């Protein structure tokens, strides 16, 4: 089976930095996504990592270590609008032959940013 | 640019009633299409995916079915809804190659009473 773990909830202060961790144990790996989902809305794409290392995109960065089955999303200069759920998703094989790689999602981390 | 539509936005249905949710994509050809369900406090569960017209792969053996009658249309159906079918249903599309990022529709909030 596929196992993707994230903390359920985190809180942080406006202007601070927060790191959201994701660990995974999957049968197959072909990339890891981070999505942001505000309450009642659809998830929106934040980042993608397939090789080890750090990917930076503005205030958001994502890191991957394939050997450790570990990723994190780093949010800098937190704003109130960053309060949302952050979903970690690993592309894993699907179908009878395992030929299709489709994201399997963790349960998400609810981030609360307070003034 | 590409857009994805879902309807209805919200739906309240009695147990045992049928269901039909529709998803359409504009601005792209031959997309991969997906149906996910998100129950309260849980992650996104993949229900079905399709790599082409008439090609449906099922991930969970439930009382749900999916069809793809046209290239950019994906329909989720049920003949008899269960209480456990309540949730937030999300349709997504991707190009089917490369990074293959999924882009999600606005979702349908289904409540089964």
C-alpha cells in the first residue's frame, strides 16, 4: 500500500517561517507535488520535485530526499492568506500493469496563521 | 488557456437516489481526467481516471461509476446513493505527459441524507 504522512495541524505567526513535513512509503515513486487548498475550494498547484534538492518559487520552497522518503514545504514571510490546508502528493503506479503514475494524496496539513 | 467546469456546485440527495455529476474541460485536447472524493478530515481519494474516450480505470469498488462520452467530458454516476457517499467531489485534468500536473475543478459538495 501507499503511506503518506503529514502533521494534521500547525500554527504560525504572520511574518514568520513555517516548515511542513511529509514522509512517504510507497511502492514506486515518480515525483512529489505540493498543493494548497483553502476551505471549501479546490486544491491549487504549488510545487513539484522529482530530483533531490530544493526548488524555490517566491515565498515557497520545496525540498525532496528520495533516499529518506521525505519532503518539506517551506513558507516564508507568512501572510494571513496562507491559512489553508497543504497537501503532499506522491506520484505512484496505478492500474493493472502499474503503467500509469498518478498522485496519491496525504491527508493534508491545516496551517493556521495568526496575527 | 484551459478551464475546467463542474456542476452542480452543491447537491443534497436522499439515500437510494441516483447521482450524476458532470465535468468538462476547455482549451486542451485528449487530457487525462480524474475523479477524486474528499471526505471530511480525510485526504483526496482517487475514484476513477481516464486516459481517453471510453477508457475508464476504477480505483475503488463502490457503487459509483464513471463514463467519458466525449474527449473533454467526464461523468460520475451512481444508481443508489449511500450515506457514505457524502463528500466533496473534485474533477481534475492533466496533459498526460511530462510533469503531468493536475488541475482541479471547483468541486461539488454532495450531502446524502
